[in-house]
C-alpha cells in the first residue's frame, strides 16, 4: 500500500506518518510481530502509483479505465472481479475491496491502553478491521473515535481479487471495526480508502456514485483493512488465505462476531 495513515490521535491512537488511518508504522511500513521480536519486515501488497491528480480540482491525467463489468469510474480495474454494476454487487449484495495490515496500537477507536497492546490482545487475535473513513463518520476527517467504531460486518469472498490471488468463493467471516483507514481521502489521491461517498449514499444515488472519486481506486464504495498480526488473514495453513480478496459485505449484529462479547474500547467513551 502506498501510504501509512494513522495519525496522532488523542491518547495514542494509530501511529503513522499521516493523519487518521488504519495502518500504523508497525503494520504497513515495518511489518510483523511485536516491536521487540526482531522479525523481518512484512509489507502489505502495494498497488503501483495511480495516474491521478494530487487534488480533486486538478484535471485528470490520462484516460479513465472502463470497467468490463460496468463498474464505477476509477483509476484502476480489479484484477479479477466477480461483481457487476455501480455500486458493484454480487448476488444482490454490495462488494468491497480488502487489504491486510498489522498494527499493535489501540487504533482510532481507542481499543486498548496507551502505546502498544500485548500480542494476545483481542484486537490482534480476533477478526477485526479498519474501515474506510467515509463509512465511519459523517465527518470522514475525524481521526479519533469516529461514530461507527465497533460495528460488525459480514464479509464473504466472491472468488475475485483486486490484486494478489483469488480466494475460494463463499467463505464468510464477521469482522469488528476497531480502526480507521484514510488512505487517499486525507491527501486527495485515489487509493484504497479515498471514497467520498458512503456505501449507503452510493446505494441511494448510483449516478453520483459512478462519478470519479465517489468510490476508491478500484471502484468500490467500501474498503476493509483486515488485522493480520497472527496471520489469521493471509496464511494458507492457519488463516483464511485472503490476499486483497474481493468480498460482499453487510452490516450485522455483533452478537454474530466470534470474539469476546464484553470487550469495550475504553479510549472512546460516549
């Protein structure tokens, strides 16, 4: 991934080089395991730089790719998409892109104490994720305690992928949102989390959703950055074997999440 977002948040949220995203320096730039483990750097799969302007008002440089599935206007076409239309859907359900990351801080949702959490803390061991900022709050620039922290989503593989390898279709897991991804939104560049419309607004207004910048660099109205500290996402032996998998998603009750039921992100008190 091109940038580490994650910004300085009150009381020690995600650490990074830019404001307010999921990926800490520990995850996106330096890689796996505790800071004291001496593990070699581990990087998330990166996209090549987009032929895009540095600000929304600048003219587009080069042609906009045309999606073979009638997708939303975007700077890239997914490697292997099973979804069609704008917003993209499969079997009547909205589709999203995913990546993986590693972040031992408490993140933008305040899950854990200041600094870094222990390697067996639930945000690292369970299915948790960062979500693109336009879907986390009516103010997408809010990098600390966005209102939709703690929601749960059911993600199911379509059998497609934006990059990497295409996974087995129909594999579903429930993920709890514990962090924010602002990649692209914060610096006005097409990227994984550069959407300027929420998935709900895209569903209500498909014509506006189809416009460049409404969705992310691959034309999806939502993006999930999946916590992979214990290789629960990418491992083909102990994990899901997902590598930038395309998924369908739906908001569900957190009673379906397999993680501990009584957890609270005490850094964000309302």
